[in-house]
């Protein structure tokens, strides 16, 4: 997978209240080397209500941190057509994969965990290139965000996280190794494929990066696939860093995939 070049940006009025950050993007197509073939094993998806699995004192924090607002005043589909205002609280949604119709053929797609969620908003029939990147004039600035109740005090020792990654038309398996004592993180996204055709995509290496308890994100580093470098960033969620969530960007700085995992 070669993640290259950006497409023009159009304002998308989506505000996330919590630990997420703004922005979005797609990328234009480019020739890539052959990719690896993924295994057929699929990640197990939880289905129980989010707040039933968290400590009671964190329930209020979660409800405040997992709120998504869609503002019809700033999101306009055309000069005279505005998007309907909507509010979603991911604390009320089922765990695992989620797809919610927003109207006007747009959808919210997310992966929801008890303390955090990763998701995006884009047309239901969005057009993508052969690597899963958005090439649709209706969604040049599709949203990909992380929200949740962020870990306030990072733990000590080491931890291993597994989970999923997904974009507009791609998905894979996340693996992260964390050394909280040394404050380092590294990992990979493997077994990647296109959702539309099941065609294999190349793995992404998440290079070793530093962890910090302060700042907008707990970590940020270099994401590399077959010699092409992009970036990744994210945070830990829950009282004891039970979860991790973040975003992978291509080498043009456009958001490409979100990732979510648990210990």
C-alpha cells in the first residue's frame, strides 16, 4: 500500500465533544507494490451495553466524553441544502461495529468500546480508490475521529493491545506493544483488506514512539508501509488504560484509518 497525495478539502460540520480531535481527509490514487494476503480470522466483537462494563465513577465521564454533534449550520451539502442537526452519545450505543444512518444518504460508522469510540461520517455509497482512500467529491473531508474518557494517570509496566483498524473501505487487525515504564509504543496493522472486494492490502508498521501523559494525544509517531511514511497518533482510555484508540494518516497528512484496541 502506497499512501500518497491529497484531494481538495470541503468543510464537514462535525464536532466531537470529548477527547477527539478535528479534521479529515482522503487521498488520490497511486500505483503500489503487491500487497500481502490476509488471514480469514475475524476479530471478536463485544455486544453488551458500554456502561455495564465500566467503573461507576467513570460513567458520567464517559457520557460527557463520547458525545457527537452534527451541526446543520456548518455542514452544507450544497448552497441551499443543509445537513440535519443530530446528536449521538456513543455511551448509549452497542459495543463493537456500529453503522447509523444520518439521512440524505450519509452514515456514521464506528467501532465502540466501553471507554472510547473511533468513527467517521461519509456518504453511504462513498467512492474509494483501490487502496480504500476516498475519491468522492461529496466527501473530500470525511471525518475520522476518536472520542472517549481519556486515562488521567498512565500505569506502569508493559501491556499488549489487540483490536481493529478501519477506514472508508478498508479494515485490518491492530497489535500494539506498550512499555509504560519506558514510555514507548510500537505496533502494526496486519491482515488488511478492502471491504468492497476483499482484496488484500499491505501491512502498516507503527514505528516506536514516545508516550506522554500530557498534550492533546498520549502518543504520535511514524506509520510506514512498503517504504512510504505517514503518521499515527492516539490516546489511552479508561482508569487503567484499558483501551487505546487513534488515527493513521497518509504521507500527505490526510486521515486514512482509525484504530481501536483493548488489553
